[in-house]
């Protein structure tokens, strides 16, 4: 691993990176995901950090073991070591002087036909390839007695049986876990080459929004999207940047987008992403020549406004919190993984019996707020996209495929836990 890697950022995305093929109207979910996977690439920088500060960071190159684990053959138990296995029956061996302990190896060779006291983790000295547990041994007058059979190599670990020096232990694109830090340390790596955390700016738009705790006038609502999206970004291991909320004034929004693009690698907005008179996010992206409206065949949701502002990708999410969450999990989450250098990740789902009945028309993929109880998938009592309580009630999403479906209790249905998205 190079310790002097320059802190160089890749070039910005092109303004037309989200362009749809000519003639596209309604885009199926899988096609939209494939387009994102094809068009996006990492935008974060590369740096080297100590292993102790690498939790949650994304490897840019394969991690290679500098040393085998274990580095030497060693004992897996406290007991007595000797050479070879023994058949059934009673056996008595004289004890050699000394012992072997972890970090304190035995100097010399254990003579054939003799045994040596060994402790867990001790490197096996010459003349020892088998260990018997101390509980299975009687020790008297400088001898040990035990009963066979005992196979050769019992209760020992071979050098490199876990990892051999030169092995690839973790692949590029891996987001490092606590267990990964243990593995990196065990094979002698003090530092790793990783990507800087993806910086995600979150911005709410709309005259109707006020901060929780403020006085809400007629027609006003509290901003629920911003705290939700900031928390999603943080839970995914990204750096969440709160850009506040902006009223429906185009020049104010232009200035806030400029600020966000200067501070972040990707911008999530909610509200103002359609084609109405007050949908200023779409209007500004269109003015910049980088606006694409993806009419995706899914429910809940509405067209996504996708674009690039000053070189920074923008995901214009619906203002409805339920639709904003679903669109974030299904589209923005895997896209941000690519931008972060983590690669594309499809959430793992599980086919489980339904605890509900539903008739669905063909044409759109649906995501229902769902949870699992007693091995069966329950869905929230209302599909209304304004029912924010359903997001909290749920523990994941039930995915209903694009075609026509009549789901009856007991029929298999795909359940995707929030944890599969990284939440």
C-alpha cells in the first residue's frame, strides 16, 4: 500500500450522465437501477489512514496479508504436547523439563517419546505435533498418563490455516467492519488505503415547511424529510451535511445549491422536484442544462428529478416523506454507494409467507411498509403515502413485482428489511 498517495479527486460527472434513452416514457424500476449502475462512478478522494481509524471506510485496493495467521503452528488448548498419535489403551510418557506458553516459546527440541507442558496459543516446538487436553491427563512423578485413541495433530493449529502471507484478505470496495479491523491487525497491516467519506448534503424546499418547535400557521407543516434523510446518510456511513430548508424563492435556492455543491459530493433535495410553478429544483436544473425527469413505474413515488449542479449530482426526491424514503432506499442508496466507491449493492430480500391479502394491477412495482411477526409478513393497515407513522411501524419493505398479482395469506412475498439497505 502506498503511504504517499496524492489526495486527488476524480473529474466531476457530466451534465448528461442521467440522460434517458430517446423515446423513454415510464421507466421500469430495474431499468432505472441499471442506468444508475451504468452511469455513475466514484467521486470521493483517496487517502491512507491507520487501521485504528478505518472503521466504516471503503478500501480502494485489495488488502494483502503481510504475515500468516497463525504465523507458526500452535496449541489450541492447555495441555501436554508430544509427537504422533496414539491408539486405544493406556499410555505413559515422561515429561521434558520446561514448558511452552504464548509469547514464551520453548527453546530446543522435545525428544521422541517425551511430553512437554504447553499452554493455549503457544508455538509448537520441534518434536511436538499433537496436544492432549490437561483434563484428560494424570500427572505424577514427572510422567503423564492418558488413554487413547488420539489422532496425530489433535488440538493444534497449523501455520497459515486461517490466512497465508500474500493472501487477499479483503477486496477493494469493502466497507470496513470491526471484525475487518481485527483481521487487518492480525496479519500485520498498520494502515490501509481508503476513500474519504461521501459527503451528502440534504436540503428541504417549500413555503409550507417550518421547523419542529416553531409556530405552524395555516397550511404549514413541520419538516419531516430533512431529519429523516440526514439520519439515513449518517447511518449509511456518509458525512451528512445539513443545508437547512429554503422557501420557494428561486434565487435563494440557487444560492443554497451553490453552497451545497461546494461542500458535498452529492445533494439530496425533497420537494420542488416536479413540473409545477413552484417546483424550483427542477427549474434550476433545467436552466443549468442538467435536468432529467425519471418517470419511474413504482408506488409510492413520483418522478425523480436527477441532475448535476456545478459538477455535483442532485437527487430531487418527492416531498412526501413516505415516497422520499422509498425513493432514497431503492434508488439513492445504491447510487450513493457507487459514488462513495463501495460499488453497487442490491438489498437482500427474503421470500416469506404473507399475513395479508392484496390485489395489484400490472404496470408498477409497489413497496409496502412491512414487518415480520411469527415468520409472516405483515403490512401497514393503510397504503396512504401520507401515513408517516407507517415508516416507523415498519421494519422493512414488502416488494410486489411489476406484474398483476393477487396475494393471499400464506402466499410468498419478498420482504426487504431496513437492515438490508444498511439502516
